[in-house]
C-alpha cells in the first residue's frame, strides 16, 4: 500500500484555503494536496456544465496525484458538480475513490446556530441559483426559513485582493441591505462561499451585534474527522507524514502572495497545466 497518498483539497481559487486551514488544525497528521484552479476562477457565474467539467478535471488530476479522497472546499463546485461526480463518475471509473463537499456537512448542523429559525445564506450566484442550501437544510431542519443572497461581486474582489477597499464596501453594504430587507428576523448568516471569511471583520462592523456569522472551516473539518473515523479503509490509504503540497493553475508567484492571506502561513506552490 502506498502510504504517501494524500487527501486532496480543491477550490476554484484561494477560498478553499480557509477550509484547509481548519482541516490541518483538526487533522495535522495527514498528507494533503491543495489545488486552486485560479486560471479559471471565479466559478460563480459559469454554467452547470462548465463548473462540472472544470471540477471533474481537477478532481481527476488530484486522483492521479494519489488522492483517494478529495474534498471540494468550494460551495459552487459542491452545488454544481458534486452529485454528478458521486453518482455518475465514481461508481464507473473510480469505485475506490471518494469525493466530499461542503454543503451537506453545513446543512447538517446549521440549525444549531439560530434561535429565530431564520438564517441568511450569502453565496455566489451559482450556489444560490442551484438552491442546494434550502434543499439540503430542509432535510435536517424543515422548520428553518432560509433566505438567500447572491453576491456575485465578492469573489472577484477577494481574488483580486480588493476586498478591503472602499469600493468593496459599496457592494458589501448593498448585499447586506438586500438580505436584511428580505429577512428582518434573521439571527445568523452563513458565509456559503469559502472566500467570504476574509470579509468577516468588515461584515462584523456593518451588522448588528445580535447577528452572528457562520463560516465553514470548523464545520467541514469536524465532519471530515468524523468521516475518517467511520472509514478506516480510507485512512489506511493516506500517508501520515504531515506533508502539504500546493498547486495552482494560475501564476505561482501571485498565488503564493495571495494564498498567505487566506492560509495565514507561507505557501510555495507549483503550477499545474489544466487542458480544457
Ligand atoms: N470558494 C468558492 C465557493 O465557495 C468560490 C466560487 C467562485 O469561484 O466563484 O463558492
């Protein structure tokens, strides 16, 4: 058995690093490979077919690097590609590989964060239009009212490191006003995009104190830890030398500079050429 195998962590760009940071805090012993498809990010406004094709290509690349398990640390990819990969691709082409997303683990626990039974969900246009959150949350908390807000400008601002500027404030205020206007009784907002934790200081300044913000890092890492406890056959395949490798389809120098904002550690990436 090749015990140098890794857990793959994928995002369209940098956002998945906010989840990866929590994963390595919770599970530091495993080997990991992070892949950011920065050359083709953001995914938020791409069609279902395009997000599926890009995500599948990245997942297959991670499989080829020796990742028996891949986490889609991206809500847009989880919303638009995960189900098809799990149901149509894995059983036929990769029966021994697993791919997990971030929506289901979040939906499983979200009810614990609200007292008013109304939550806001901020995400990309792709995530919001897929309706994945209302559908998944309904299965666990049918009494919850879920009010969604699509925020198409936020990922481009964050990917370009413009999110702390006054220009970004305009869009953040606009999205919050729309959301609170549609759900005056909400008491928590799920940041349903792995890029958004970088906006937390700004969001906290703009929101009333009673409204809490939920980001997904700890939720996803706790869920992964539980998954690994339940699946020793997967754990058996993964090396435990604590290796962390970073790949981007974009420019490595730019990636390394920006990635450190999300990951809060120095990152040295290698480039991967994706074909499509
Ligand atoms: N981090 C991705 C998410 O969680 C961003 C999607 C995008 O590339 O637009 O949705």
